[in-house]
C-alpha cells in the first residue's frame, strides 16, 4: 500500500504527462461553465460547481487512480 508521502514512480507519472498536449492545446478551456449557485425555497443556497471539459475529467480520473 502506498502513502501520499511516497514519491510517485515514473510509471505512475507517465500517463499523466501524456495529457499535457491535450490539456494545453489551443482552444481547450478547462472549465466550460459554472452550474448551481441558486437559492433554494428553504432559504438555502446551492454552491456553484465547475463543469469541466471532457479531457479534464479524463485527467482527473487518471490522477485519482490507486498507486
């Protein structure tokens, strides 16, 4: 089992580095828009959240893999 204190291995970093060209490509916008931010009937508030581009979601999924 690994810890967040362990240094990542090259084999763990390589798949993430492969996203760089896609994430930095011209025209790619990480956050497409913000949703939420409405008041509710019970005087509450729904906090806004970002809606991400598909490549950002893929990166998050890859970055969240177990080591």
